[in-house]
């Protein structure tokens, strides 16, 4: 019986080597309900690789990821269910409408009532009026909303978002923040990679600076962003 | 921190050297087999002197099939154990194997033409070696086309296993074809009714080629390990 | 197990729906097959051999090339917008993903064959007669096998720079055999030979199907999972 002692996600000692490059050199992460970790760091630090390992798309060279106590591995597709991952790309099919794309995902996840789940997601992201359109005809901002709808459709408890605020205007960003906040209040946890810490500062409970494949700094988010910036600089160059 | 790296490189060098040693011994043995075949083995009545190439032909075919089977088996092991060295070993076996099959495919027609009056027949041995050659070429082409080492190892292993499973079907197909279309009777070199002197020479040649295979693969594998040790300084 | 089949059907249905929307790949493969038939027709010597003798070879070479052209569609479509990640993120067994792609490919290949066969009858003026059901059955038996292998290989080929070249190089050594057996069976069918003369070839085809379909379902995960 896998034990999780309250942890939604537990990643221990993650290493990842690509050819001759050590992209991750021992990363730890633990998420409990309500946790929101903002991950920042220079380009090439390994942020996207970390997210993909947590999502189960990439196998770590060493270390493991446990989701609600279950190891993430090839032979256990069910372990992936609580994860919602938003990569840079939309993962939408050009030849299907937004609605058809979402219904497909609902069926893949075996949701009890695909039509209802899709309707709810479209309403939450305010996409109902464009649901019959193909992804190609959507603006970048709307496409990002469609991608979010797809990622969150199955009500995941663990949200892994790679730069979700890209392409969103101020109103869109506000809507996203309140969406995420309500999910966090409902017991979900979230890891959010961003280049603009200001966008995620208020939402975050912790902030992690990833550099050279490991945490240069991983602290509770407290105080104001302006006070954090020097600590961040120090961590990178210290 | 630097210790594992030095050990790896040293081990690789030793392996290459040992492999070269075995190969040299095998080549010397091969020279001996040639002498044996030309000087101490009776000439075959119907086919004459040209038949002697059979002592080169059959073992080369055997070696390429051996090389291919090993690629297949090591591929299964790789997908199970995921040890990158297994992938390097399979690659070495494939490179040596493709060489042996080229030898077989060039000597085959040279032998067939004067004896059977035709460059090629679709008999079991030639057909199998031809397809093993195609599979090797596909294997090496796929490896050349994939840049990520992990992906390359995985894909090669899948191809190696699929190829291994294909081989029995080639056998079955040739067998079925032969039972339905009886071929003109030609010398069946693999029949046990060979006189002792010929059998002895054939066996000696097979052993020599197997030794050559072992030597060449060991050398190649040692080289691959060495390159890997040099390219990944802080990985085991 | 039942869930895997359901998921496979969901994936296959998605592929088929998308293809019916767009139709580019389907039409291209069909036109390609028609053109191959035309090339065969123009390159034969009409005085030498009656068309019916060439029929099995022409038909099967055409089927084979058209299938290769059609097979790359399945995974090219998943490269757009990182859609493959979407499939891999879901709690779907990798064998089910394979099965779904395979079924869509099979439907696709069957559609191209369904157009090619009548075209062949028309161009070559061949009377299939009572051999038609047998030929359809043989086509199904052969396609089941090589489409499975082709699905796995196209998943790999699509990750290389020249997928259209890589797929034939990988697939043809595996495809030659079911095609060869299908040609033997088709020739005998057109000749009106009794079923017992075909049995050996059909059995080989069936064995190939069972073995490779099983192997492909099991091995597909190694291709798509990093």
C-alpha cells in the first residue's frame, strides 16, 4: 500500500544526463495540498527538463518521482492521472475543433461525463463562443486559454505549468491567477516555471531558483518581490 | 572523482588491445585454413577447384548470422537492463556483421557463376544473408540518423528485436517455397554426407571466422567504450 | 484490458475523424497508387505476357508502395504542437496508443486498397471473377501484419530528419515477406487453384500477423517513452 503521508508529489534526488551534459544534478521537491512553487532561473538551468520529469514524460537518469505514493514509471499509466501539465506547445490537433479536442482528452482520461466536463472547462476559460473553431483560427492568447482548458480538463491535483502567462494579456493573467488560486484552495498543488516572477509572486507559497541543474535557493515566499531580488542574485553568483 | 574515468579508459584500451590480439590470431588461423583447404583437402569431383571458396563462403554467412543474432539478443537485454554498454556492444556486433555479410554477398556470386552458371540463387543461405545485410544497413542508418544517445539506443534495440523475430520467417518462407518448387539438385554443402577431410576443413574455417568475429567485436567495443569514457568525464 | 481496447478505439476514432476532415494524406496516397498502376501499365510489353499473369505482382507492389506513403501520416500528425506529449501524459497504456494508431493506419490502408483494386481491374482489363473474396481476404491478412510493423517504424522514422526515406529502408525488409506470400496466394486464386494449395501461404501470413502484432504492442512503449 503506497504511503504518501500527505504529500501529493515527492521527487527525490533527480538526475538527468543528455549525452555528455548533466542537466539535473540532484533535485528534491515535495508538494503538499496548497503548495505553489514558482521556479525561476537562467536559461538552460534545467527548468523545463525538471517539469517534464515531474510530469512523467522523461525518465530521470537517477532518482524517482512519486505521485500520491505511487512511483511514476512506464508500467503504471494510472499513476499519471493526478497530473496536469502545460508545456510550451498547445498539444491541440489542427484538424479538430476546440470542443472536439477537449472531448478527446476527456475520453482519454475516462471521465464519466465528457460533455459536461468540456462544457465546464470552456465556461471557466471563457471559450464557449469559440469552441467550434479550429486552433489555427485562434489568436495566441485564446490558444493559450484553449491549451489551459485542455491541461486542466480532468481536474488534476498536481499542476505543472511551463510559463503559462505567455501570450496572456493583463486580464487573462488575472483570470489565470484566480483560477489557480481557487484550485489551490481546493487542495491542489502547483509548480510554475516563469521568466517573470512578478506574475506569480502573489500566488506562490515557495520560490525556487534553479541554476546549473540544482536548487541555488529554495525558500518560502515572504515579503515583497523587491526584497527577494538581491537574494536571488546572490544565490546565482554566490 | 577522476578515478572512475581513468579506470574506464584503461579498461577500454585493454579490451581493444586484447581484441586486436585475438583478431591477429584469427587471421593467422585463417591463413592456415586456406593452406588446409588448398593443400590438404580433396578437390570436389563435380565442381572442381572453384568449390574451395565454399570454405570461405559458409563461415562468412555463419558469422554474419551470428553477429545479427547477438545484436538481437543484446537488444533484448538492453531494453530490460538499460545499460548503455549493451547498446555499444550491439553496435559493434552490427558493424562487424555487416562486414561479414558483404564478404558473403560478394564471394557468393563469384562462386556461383562458374559452377551454377548464374550469379545468384534464392537459396536459404544467400537469401538469409541478403536480408541480414539489409537489416544491418537499416540498423546502422537508423543509428546515424538519431542524435540523442538514449533515443538511439532504444530505437536500435527495437529494430534489433524485430529483426531477430523476422529471421525464422525467412527460413519458413524459403522452406515452403522449396517444398512447392523443387530446385534442380545441386551440391548441398551443409549436408552431413561430406567426407571427413572436407568437414574438418569446414569446421576449422567456421571456428576461425567465429574467432575473428570475437576479436573484431572486442576491438570495436573497446574503442566505443574508450570514446565514451573520454566524452563523458564525470559520468560513470 | 477492456480499457485498453476502449482507449485504442478513442484514439483511432480521433485519427479517422481528423483525416476525414483534412483528407490530404488519404487523397495523396490514393492518387499515388493510381499513378503507380499507370506506370506499370505503360511499362509492360503487351505482346509478351497477358495481364492476368502479371496481376498479382503489379497489384501487390502497388499496395506496398501506397502503404508506405500512407504510414508516415500517423505520427507526423502528432508532432504538430507537441500532441504526442498529450497522448503520453494521459493514463493510457502505451500498447493502447499503438493499437489506436494501428487501427487508424489499417483503415487508411484498406481505404486506399479499396480504390486501387477496382482501378487495377479497369486499367488492366482483368476479370477477377470468383477470386475476388479470396483476394480481399489475402489483402487483409497481409496488411494486418505489415501495417503493424510499419506503425512501429514510422513512430521511429518520424524522429529522424528524412522520415520519408528512413521508413522504407526500415520497413521493406519486413514487408517483402508478407507481400511475397500474398503474391503467391493471389496468383493461385486467380488461377482457380484449390484452397489446399494456398493454405501454406495463408498460414504463414496468419502466423506473421499474430507474432508481429503481439510483438509490436509490447515493444511500442520502448519507442515512445523516454
